[in-house]
């Protein structure tokens, strides 16, 4: 009887591995490099297992997909706008604060780029007129 139980357990484990392989096979990994760096930054090994990175990437893609679908259902149907994402995360204080920080930084970067381009353009004008 013990041999049968071991065989059944093996079949279950084998089925799980096949399911994972099927869900990750044939799909280009989009965030592997970034996720490896993030995992290392949060205390994982410098070269984490590929399987670990793949699982994290599956979770990230699932989260992005779900958030995008939800965002498309609210606001202007079929379009995702920043306000829709802010609305979706409004009740999660950590996500909401992070979104606000990223939006603020984005605005600051836009202003800095614009100022840099104006200085760069003004510098060329001044150099040509000399």
C-alpha cells in the first residue's frame, strides 16, 4: 500500500510541474533582468534561481493584467488613464502613497528635462550668435 501512495504522490508532483512548465513555456520573459536585481536588492542571492524569477514574473504579469482590465472597466471604457489606477489603489495606503510619489517624481523629471532642454537650446543660440 505504501508503494501506491508514493506513486500517487509522484503523479501529483509531476502534474504540478507540467502545469508550471505549460504556463511559462512559449512566452518571452519581459522582466527577468529587473526582477533578478529587485530580488537581490530585497535579500535574495545575487543570482536567484530561474524558477523563482519565473514565478515572480508570472505573479507580476497577472497583477498588471488584472489591474489593467479593472482600469479599462472604470472611467473611459477601453482606455487606461492614470486617474483610473489611482482610483483602484486608493484603499491600499502603501500602493496609493507609492503611486503618488512616482507621479510627483515624474512631474519633477519632466520639469527638469524641460529646463535642461531650454538651457541647452539657449546655449546653442548664444554660441551661434557670437
